C-alpha cells in the first residue's frame, strides 16, 4: 500500500513538471515571436501604432459623411492640436445671430481673428456688435514667448506673465466658438459625399451640408413660461440648414466652413420666435504665417486696492508695508 501511494505521488509530480516545462517553453516561444516582429519593424523603419497625443492620430478626412464620431472629432479639434498639425496659420470667423419675436428684432454679431506662428505664439482678437451698433474690439490677446499682452475695449495693452495666466483657455476661444456653432445642430446635419478640391493651397475634401431630421428626434414642447433668449438652444427646432465644410486631406484640419441655420424657438403661442444663425470660418497663410510681434507699448499689470481708512484707490505696489508690531484693526486684512 505505501508503495502504491509513493508511485502515485511520483506520477503526479512528473506530470506537474511536464506541464510547467511545456508552459514555460510555449511562453518563451510566444515572447520570442513578438520580439522578432518588433525587431523587423524597427529595421524596416516602421512607426509604432501607439498614439500618445491627439495630433498623432491618423484621421480619415474622406469618410465624415458616414462617420458621426469622426465628424465630431474633426469639428471639435482644439487650436493646440491644429497648431501641431499645421504649425502656422491665420484664421478668421464671422458669427451672426438674429432673433425675430413679434415686433421685436434682436441681432448679435461677432468677428474673430487668430494668428499662430511656428513658435506657438498667437494673436487673437474678438469684436462684437449688437442691434446694428458699431463694431467694437472687445478683447485682444498676444502671446510672445513667455509674455502675455492683454487689451480690453480698445484700451492700452497690459503686460502679464504668461506662466501665471490661463493661456491655453485664451488660445482656445476661437476653436470653442466654432465648435459651439456646430454642436447644437450636429444630429440634424446631413453631409453629402465628399468632393476633392483645392483650398488654401492644399488638397481638401468639401462636404455640402443640408438638413436631416432624425427619426427619433422629438420636437420641443411650446413653453412660454421662460422668454429668456439665452435658453434658445434648449427650445429650438431647425427648419432649414445649409452650408459646407472643407477638410484638409492630409491632417483633417477644418480649412473652411459655412453654416446657415433657420430655426423656430418654441417659446411663444401661437407663433414662436424665429432665429437665423450664420457662421463663416476660413484658414489662410497655412505654413506661411509670419512671426508674431509684441506691441510697441504696454503697461505693467498691477492690482488696484483700497486702503484700510477708506481713502482713494491706490496701486498695490504703492501701498506702505505693514508693521507686524502695530495693532491690527478690524477692517485691516
């Protein structure tokens, strides 16, 4: 009996050793095969398929009419990614919105320009006009190396340290406005088959845009409890959409776009507010944009504060230093 038990144990350990040896050998063969493939790829100069940054991703520019996810990816491309795909360019956009509500007519217009050079410096300007008023320059930002220059409503340029400012947010104002023009209507856009053209000196695909009402789309209910025009996107229903987008064939960058929309805002009985919206965007001087220049004059940024005795407003750097030994007042910070 003990001999039988001993023999069974010998067989068990022999089988386990055989399985372990085979497993290790199989694993070694698999690893060796993967290493051999990697070595061949390196010797042939093939690039790895791993995408570390958005601008390294290969985007198909000629399939947007059948790929909603890719369409959203292209239309929402950031300026940071665009500047990596096209290292220098100039961009301009016009946005116009008109509301007709009974006897009231309200218009809002906006113009933007953006210039990016090969050193990632940028110059952004945005102006606006309301109800036919004269256009004014609302904001202007210039990033030159590590210095940010800011100007509001035609005032003087103020100099700020770029490292302490949300520079990325300022640079993305242009791309954000373009994306927000498309986003509310994305499910209503119908793209025709692409047409191969030349735009801004580059080979590109042009898609004509028209209106398409999805089968599962529900028309907003009329609600006149809130007449705030700021909530138009929640109650709007498009009645006509037309325009086009032009996509760079190599980088899938949005070279040009026109979007014209007519919509009813379901906020009034019996007749809703009618909205008309138009957006025009274009890239120029691609890979040819000159270097961004700093403004000739700029004043240093400072903080205006009021002293503890309620006197006149003074610059922070003009305030006397506090004496730690002096008694602290209730209204003294």
